[in-house]
C-alpha cells in the first residue's frame, strides 16, 4: 500500500504544477510579421520587437521579417522599436493573422 501512495504523489505533484501554469495546451504561438515604412512599404531592417508583458523579443532579419515564438496567452501587446522610427504598439490576437507593421520615420 505504501508504494501506491508514493506513486500517487509522483503523478499528482507534476499534474498540480502543470494545472497552475497556463501553457495553452502545450503549443507555443508563433508570430510572423514584416516591419515596413508606411509611405513606400520599404522594409525596416534591425527593428526590435518585444512582448510587453514578458522578456521575449526578436529582431527583424535581413529580409525585414521577424518570427517570435512565445508561450504567452493571447492576446498580448507587442512593442516595435527602431532608432530611426517612432515606436509602435500592436495587439497580437491571432498568430495566423498576417499583416504589416508600419513605423513612421522620426522627424
């Protein structure tokens, strides 16, 4: 009987910990976007993208795209920054929704 009790604890403690954490069924969200200038849709290289409620971040690549994988619950806010452009904040509600993020040039 003692072995069954130990086995129960081995199963119930990890189950309790996982029930406390909201892991969205164990699948991370992947956000993919392109950062552009609004007037001519030229891509912006080296833009910094971060999730405001966490420390997860990405930088636009050579093709001005970024990919950000996160375990955060949707929706969450993204902040997009670049030294030559004004910052922008957007809400990510659907990781499959594709759209451009445009940043205004600083004056």
